[in-house]
C-alpha cells in the first residue's frame, strides 16, 4: 500500500480488478493519471494470472516510463 501512496504524489493511481468474465480467473489493471481535476486511464492491460502479477506490471510501467 505504501507504494500506491508514493505514486499518488505523481498524480497516478493503480487499480487491479478481476476479469469481468466469470470463467476467466484472470486479472486486469489500469493506471490512472489525474489531470485538470479528473482521473483518466493512461494504460490498461488484462490477462494476468494473479492480482500480484498485475500490480508488478503496473509498478514497472510507472517506474520505467514517464506516464
């Protein structure tokens, strides 16, 4: 959770959710950026096997790119 609060200072947020399809057992992730008082999805990706895999991918994107 501490990592999430650190990226919040960059006006970013990560949301991980289970896939909509009830038979999929997959996870999806969105990286949001705050601009002009609103949150916008900058990057999204699905198909992760676990929620942790989704978070790991998202934090790597935040760390390696200027989103």
